[in-house]
């Protein structure tokens, strides 16, 4: 190995290597005898992109910066591949000779190109151990005795589709002046559009001799696995211990972070841009620091860490009288794909008594250079300037801005190591967004027969062919939404609801208002439906377009609407609620087809998941019904009314069903408002399709359990309820008071539905000291542990939620003597609670759940029966995870016979499609949570693949899949999984 190395070096290097051989023979550590020379470096990776790529073959480029004052050079390098192998001692030769670094005559650039084929998928740390760092680094001990260690972590995974590591474009050696702000940016970009995050890190070394790290077949005693550790006594450059007695201080600086003159010096790095700011060095010398550039892939499951590049850089601080130049950049820019991004960059050199202003050289670093260009047109003094130009394209659309690092470097009259050129560096951000889809049109299609009302949307073919899909949004009545500058998509404030998506090469969409189960519910008569669309771009770069202009369509006639849910009688067994609705009608005097009827159904709570039929009414003119013999004292009810038209069997038509938005009763609670029992807090809740907020509610009260109610007061209310405190001085302790509230609502824009009166049930209480309010805690489900199980859920797996609580001291002076606790539950983020049970302990277990999401609340009950105010609401969402395997074996041995998730959280629906390598769909199905295995592909193919024309088995091999998953969490999260699976028999 030594003979091989001697072919690459000159006389002084031979002497150094001879000394090394002698040192090893004497049992000394080789790094202690080798001359120092390495300043900085990093390693970057890319996949095999040759004509016949080899799987898991990766190409690497390592850049080292070396000290020209050292007689030792670096003609070859020792690389460790992270899989138990290495290049052996100096096994990677340098590409050509040393190269000069612009503006740094004391530093040379060394390039090493190498490749490696890894044995498997997984993550690997590819590292370099070099001979010693250059001498005199101030922020570590004995730098010339420390080896130099850098690494790059790569992830090999078919799902990453040939990922490339971040690229660092600016030199890793820079110059700074005493008592001046130092700025440096690595100019990093990701060729695949992945997001990057930056963090400072201590410089590292490998403490063992190389021979103790190298293993077979490199004739070493190790395992080819470096064990990096921090270099001895590493300190970040702003550490005051580097200059005892002269703590470094900040100077004035208007950048970010703004300088605070006289405050302790700082050395920081921006996590998003990588910009390093050192405000300010006070000691001449050499400093080293490492940074890690983390690479994150945006996936439907969120961000995934897929790689890291660790750069070790060097800063040379001089006592020069030269002052650094000052850059001026244009404001950050946002452009629509297809537009030209242009900006003029200027810089002026600062003059000092010992260093007059000079010309300034401008440089630009970015992943978009080329095709973008930067040309300097003036050098100064006084002003240098240059123009940046970039003709953007559709494939430049991205979620994150592109970063362009500009560097201004002055030209001192007599440059020396003590008086070097100085620089200013700043980052310019350019965001590229997609153009808005054009010419959106909405055409109403009035239903007839078995058809429902629907809207057909049409638009021009989207001009960016690389977009992945068009998203469609709808709202009732026009919006005044105007996108902000550089705002893409449709924000919540616009008032639209997402209703569907289509591939980006599609130019039409029909909205028939499908239900969660897939049935077309149709659009309501008498409504004006408005739409907008926008384009979404594929990951990892992501990005979106500006929203389209709005297009609206109106249906004639009047829809079916609930207008009344009025509690007429409060009773635990004989309660009554009157429910009323409007009569639907076609516009233009048309007649409704079929035999009509109303079907009224009832659910318990504010957001019931199931409804039970209450009545079927066959007279169109009969639009009210009184629901009797129900518990209106303790329960809140929500009603649904359907307008159903049926046809005789000979007509061969399915029934037509129109469903009105549901409406709940008003539910009231009343509790003592303070320990002195001098006031009462009355609260009410509801969930209705009309607007109750335009007029206040009216509160009624009576004294005792019998007698008339009197109008007490009015109070404002929100879209879901309100609160009122009864502070009447006439209230008496230990007296019973009863309350109910009356709402007054309207349907906006419907003049004849503008006084909708509805009463709550009656709530009575004994006015006494209230029990203390519980504070509830819900133990979280360990979703990560479940997601990492080999299989989940199995047939016996169920969720269990554990609740515990303590008593607060609220309201002040409350009664802590508690007889029992009432535990309430609801499965959704909003809606009514149902009583789970009572307990005398301050804990409760809710077992045998098919999903873990839900909300809980607790009430304390005093010995006299008075209930506390409800505790805080403790919620947790359902887990969201879904993992598909990469192989299944439908060969009849009952082992992995079908393709299904390895593990998954609760889902509502999965639409799965499989394609062969030519893009032909070979399988598709839609499964729901009712299917315990989901997907369940047994390897069968489509009809027509076999010679008989019947469905056949697909051939063994790789198939690509698209799984669109709707999870059963509160947000109805929808994620798309793309990948591959091997069918092996």
C-alpha cells in the first residue's frame, strides 16, 4: 500500500511517509507523526445514472481544502462506506492536481471521485479519515495532532427513487477581519427538491490510528467502522475562553440577527438558509467548525429524514485594516412559472484610513446556476453591480423558495495573509408558483328521473404538464376571496370546502355531492354553488398554483330545510320535541316525479353517527312532527329529514333521496357561578343549519319546580351556543331555580325563513356551593409503538383509553366533598357528550375501543346531587399510519397470500390500484374499515390477460401501486401512497 502511495507524491511527501513507517514500526500513532495540512471538506453523493444503472451503486464526490504552507499534500484518500468495507489506506486517488481557491492563495482545492455498490437497502454513513488538520486552530487543542473526520449519511430505499444528497456550492474556507461581522453561507441546494435544515456541530476526529480502524481485507485490526468523537477541547468560535481576559463583543450590524454593540459575541447559523453570522471575532487566528445539512423528504406521511452531509469548514481571522464590502440585494421574489426572475445586486467597498475602497468582485452560488445566469457589469469603486436572470419553467414550481447566495469580495491593494480580501454574503429567495388554471366554467344540470342535480365544471388544459392533480373546491354563494401575493391554493378563510381532485391532464369534473359512502346526494334546489380549482405539484418538491377565478351555478326551486327543533316538554321519559321543515319545490312550476314522502330520523347528541327512523309522512303538506316519549331532561337530540320519491317496480328506478342538513335541539345547563351561591351560570349549545347569531337568545327563569316562567334577560350567542350569568340580587341560597333559553334564527338570503324560534329543555338546580371542578388528563396512545409493530391490528387488538383527574380549587371556595364523578365521552372533536358511567374514584378506564380517538369530560357530584362545572375537555386524535409491504407470495402455502397493510391505524376508506411496468392497471378495489384486512389483493389480474379472456393471475415481478387512504381521524386525513410490490409465487 505504501509503494502505491509513493507513486503520487514528491520528495517531501516521501520523507513524511518514511517517518510514518518508522513511527509505526516504533509503535507510535501514525497521526502524531504526520505533518498537518487539511483545512476543510465535505462529501456529496448521487445515484448511478449511467445507461445501465446498477441498483445500490452510488457515486461520490469529496472536496478537501488543504493548507498550501504545509509540505504534505493529499494525493489520495481513505474512505469508509458504512457497510463494513473501506477503500483501504489511501485507496481513492485525487482527480488531477491541487486547484486554486479564488481569493485564497493560501488554500488549495482537492477533488476525489469514487463509487461504491452497497449490499442492501438501508442507511449508511460514508466517511473520510484524513491525516492531521493544519496547525494552529485556536478553538481546539493541538489541531495538528488531530485527524480530520467528515461524513455523509445516505438512505437507499426504492421509494426514494434515486435520491441525491444536498450539494454545497460555496468554498468551505473563508476570511474574516477582527471586530467585523463575519458571514458565510454554504450555498446548499437539493437537486431533488427536498427540504434542508442546517445546524452547527463540533468538529470531529477518529482517535484511533487508521490501522486500528481498517479491517479485512485492508490488513488492519479494526472493522472498517470509524468511531468519531469531538476533537479535544472544542469550543465554538465566539466562546470567551478562546481569548481570556478579552471577551469578544458584538458590533453594530443591521442584518439578521441584529447586532447589539457591547453584548457578548454570537456565532449562529440560520436553520433554514444555512447563513452563519459571527458577531464578532476579536482574536487573530484560525478557527474550525462543522455543520450538518439534514435532508428531509416531504411525503404523504410528513417529513422523513433521508440524509445528512457534514461539512467541516475553516475561518481565518486577520487583524487587517481592510473593511468588508456591503451587499445590497433586491427584495425576495415570487414569480409564476414561465416568468423571468430578474434582480440587480450591488455592493460597495468600505474605506478605512489604512485601506481605501477598492473594486469588488461579485459571485453567485445556487442550484439553479445554470440555467440561471449572473453577470457582473460594474466593479467599482464606488459601486459594483451585477444582474441575475432566470427564465423559470413549470418544473421549477416548488413549495420552498430557491436560495441564491451572493458574495461580494473586495480587492485590497496589497493582499497578504495578514491583509486578505474580505467578503459579505447574503441570501436571496425566489419562490416559483404555478399559474392559475384558466377559463373555469360551471354548468348546472337539473336532475330528472333517477338523476340528481349536479354541476359540470370545465376548464382549459392546465399549462404545466408536470402538475400532479387539480383540486376542486366548492362553497354556497360567491366569495370575495382574492389571493394574496404569492399565495397558492385555497385557504380556510376563503370559505370553500374541498370536494375532490382529478389528474392534472383532466379538463372536467362533475359535482354530484357524493356522500362519504359514495352515493350521489345531489345538489340542493335554490342554491348558488360557486367553485374554484388549483393545481398541485408532486413531491418531493411539491408546490401549488394560484387559485382559479370563481365560477358559479344556480339551481331553481327551493330545497328541503329543517326550520324547527323545539323542546315542548321536559321530562326524562315523556319529553316532546316538535320538528318542522320546509316543503321542497321545483322552479318554474314543475312537478316532482314519483310517490313522495318525508322520513324523519333522530340521533342522540350534537353529532350522532347513527340515526333511527322516527316517522314516515306521506303528505307533502304535512311538514311538522312531534317526537314524544323521549328523555329531553338529560339528552340532546339531532334530527335528519329526507325527502324520498319512490317508483313502482315496473319503472325500474331506484328511490330518489334528498337529505336536509341536520339540526339539533337547544340544550341548557345551569350551575352555581360562585361558592357563595349568589349567582348562576347558564350555558346552551346547539348545532343547526340556520343562523342564530343575528339575534340574541332570551333567557327565562322560574323559582321552584312549579309555576310560570318569567322573561329574565337576553344574551348574545355564537354559531354553537353561549353563556349567561344570572346575578339577580333576589337569588337565595338553597333555593331551586329553573331556566330555559329561546333562540331566534334565520336562513341568510331566504326572506320567508327569518324568525325561527326554538326553545331548550328546562334545567333546574339547587343554588348551593358548587363542587370543585375536576382537571382531567387523558393518557396518550403510543402511536409510534403501534406503527412499529410487525402486524397491527390483529384480530384481538383493541384500544383502551385511561383517564385520571384531580380536583381544582375553582371556583374559589368550592366544595371538595365529592360523592361521585360522571364521565362523558364523544368520538369526535365536536358534538355532544354521552354519559359513559359514574365512579367514586378519580380514574376511569374506557376499554375495548376500535379506535383511540375521542374526547372526554368529567363532572363532580356533591353528596346533595349538585354537579360541578364540566372539567376541561381532554381529546386525542386517532393515530395516522399505514404501512404496506414490498412483497407477497400468493402461491397457495397460506403464507403472505394477499397484499394488505402490515399495520394501519383506523381508516374510513382505501382505494387501491396496481399497475404493471407498462402502466397497465392490473387490479383495483375500494375497501373500508368494515373489511378487516383491507385491499386483499390475491395476485389476480384483469379480465382479458389470459387467452380465455377471463381474469387471470398476474405474472411474478414488480408492480407499482397507488393507495389513496382516508383515515378515521378528526380531520379525515387523506394521504396517497405510491410504491412498488413484488409478486412472488
